[in-house]
C-alpha cells in the first residue's frame, strides 16, 4: 500500500489511447494533510455570514461559467464523452452551484410547542466531509456533493477517480480564485484503496459521500459502520425502460438508444433493460434498429458525435464479455476501428431477465430487450433486480403510468421521457443502488446534523 507520493499518474485520453496529462499521485500522507487543512478551515467557514457564503458560491458558479468551454473540452477528452454532452454537463454544474448558493440563507430550523420554554432546531454542518467520485460524470457528480456540502458550512476533501481527475483539479483552482478561503475545498488524487479508504477511516472526517460501484460502496459502508460514520452512497443500476403497446412507439424507440448508449452506456441511470409489450415488439424493434443505425459514434470533439469510446481497455473487455454469452445479438451499430477503446452500440434480443446480461450492470453500450405481456408482469420483471436507481414508463394511459410508477422499486422514474436528473429534484437509489439522496433541497439533510435546543422561560 502506498503511504505517500510514489509515482506519477498517467491520465489517458480514451479516444486516442494517448497520455493526456501526468500528475502526482497522492498517498496516505497527502490525504492526511488535506484532511488537516480542511479541519483547520472549518471553524471560520462555519461561522462566515450566510450571505457571504452564498456570494462565494455564486462567484464560483460565475467562474465555472466563464471557463465552461475549456472545462467541457477537457472533460470530453478525458472521459471520451461527446463535446455537446460535456457542455451540457458543465452548464448543469453552474446551475448546481447557483442553486445551492440559495441554501446558506435558507437553512431554516423549527420552533416546536413545548411546556415551560421555547424549543428550536438548528441545522448544523458536520465538519470535514470526504467526497469520493467515479469517472463517468466527473464534474457533475463532484458538484452534486461539493455544492451542498459547502453551502451547509462543511469543508471538503474530494477524491476524484484516478482515470478522470483533471476537471476536479480545475474546480479546486477555479473555486480558490473565485474567493473560496484556503483549505475549504481540497482535491486529492490517488488510489481508491489508499486515499479513498483513508477518508472513510480518518477520525477527523465526519461523513463520506460516495458515488461508484455497488461492490466498492459495500466496502465503504462496512468501513464507515465500524466508526458510526455518516455515509451516503450512490451506486450502480440496471434500470428498466418499460414500453407499453399503447405508447407513442416512434418516440419511445427514437429515445431508447441514447437512454442506454449515452456516455457510451457508462451511466448509472442507463435504461439497459428495455421491456417491450409483446404485441408491439416487432414494430418497436424495427424503429429501434433505425435509431441505433443512425447513431453517430466517433471523435468526442466532433460536434455531431453522439457516442464516444469506453473509458479504458479493461472496460471494453468487460463489456465485450456480455456479447455472445447467451442472448442473441439483434442489432449491432458501428464504431471506429481504433486506436481508442471503441465498442459498437449493441442490442441483445430477446433476453430473459434471468440472463447474466439482464442481471449485471454492464456499464457499456449493450441493451437487453425483454418482452412482456401484462402490466403486472412488466412491474414484476422491472423489480426483479438488486438495483433500484432509475427507469422510464412509456404509455398514453395516465392512470397506468402512475400505477406502474408507484409499483416500481426505484428512486427516479420518468414517464414518456428518459431523463433522470434535475438540479431541483431528489436523485438516489432504492435497494442496492444506494443510501440517501443528492440534488434538490433533500441533499442538504445529508450534509447537516439536526440540533435541538430547549430554553426554559420559567
Ligand atoms: P468505482 O466504485 O470503481 O470507483 C468509484 C470511486 O471510488 C473512485 O474514485 C475510486 O478510486 C474509489 N474507490 C475505489 N476503491 C475504493 C475503496 N476501497 N475505498 C474507497 N474508495 C474507493 O466506480 P467507477 O468504476 O469509478 O464508476 C462506475 C460505477 O459508479 C458504476 O457502478 C455506476 O453505476 C456507479 N455510478 C453511480 C452513480 C449514482 O449516482 N448512483 C453515478 C455514477 C456512477
């Protein structure tokens, strides 16, 4: 195990397989130093006037906005995501900081009727929070944690994924230049097993917010539970896209590909199980084939690209293991030859919900089409998974839409849409997709403790 800086980390561009940057890799010593800086900065950041904290958050939003194109290009190159998607993600990050800039002055408590005095509640910051993020949406997921944590008065140590640390380092620099006091936000780049675990184990870190795989989330949860450390987890998914025969099939089929193949399928909300009512199956498959063939897969920096490469050679090998492993390949799109970690958008059909491809999170551009007959069967198949993150329902019957939405064991549902994330609404998982919620006002509950104060009037 590394205990201090031992090596330089090579950050690779997935579309070219070339080294994009080389940066120092931190170990336990650097993690401890960052935690110490955050601890020192906490009392002043906690006490700063709410309006001043809000103004700094707004200044960070403006500074990100001013650097939006550079950040989007860096993220597009480092993750291999289409530049149009990267721009939209940076726009979301600006919105997230502006939204939580409203929080410092609105962290309200209650007064509670009691005998003999006045009872009131306060929302107190936790202290130093450790934030651990994945490589698929590096900047947005960092912002979903950093912005509410700072708004509530916490100080932060952020550990981005080793594959995609570059925009987190930029965020630290931008925030500092925008007026965030020294030590309030600290980015530490290093291995998850070393720096990530140190954040979970360190006694001066009050809470850990983790986004990543369910397997690592389980480990984080175990380490946290030994210390009764607060923890929130945003984990994997295997979401269902349920298409009823009464739906607008053209619209459902046109939007289904990017609901799985967006970000090259490396999306926790990917609707990777497409459940189609059998009477509409042929019509849907025809329209889906047209939509998959029309997908533009290629250079992330090309304005017309809709899907880029996978993040790494390992990821490509893992994704490939699900194709030709039982379920037939019904549709295969195209992808560049290489260099680059390319993988063609692929639809397996028909798939049984018991097949490995339907049970495990593939995290690549592979969709499973699973036929069903009745509404009850659709809900049962959709719920027959250890995950519960997201999902969609396509129907023109409003009562059915609500009935099914209430029946699904999943955190975020869209009707006649494939979107999952809005700045103002809660996002998070049921079952093994996680613990807690991000975004919206609810996220603030996970970055504050509720304090109750009783004052006698007698
Ligand atoms: P991962 O679990 O491998 O890594 C996530 C982060 O955890 C990285 O920063 C990594 O360095 C760190 N880490 C690794 N081992 C650790 C350990 N032992 N202790 C502490 N930290 C450790 O995940 P990934 O491959 O980067 O991301 C893909 C996964 O993330 C998928 O499963 C995806 O579904 C999930 N994800 C979930 C959401 C959500 O909001 N629910 C969003 C995006 C991604």
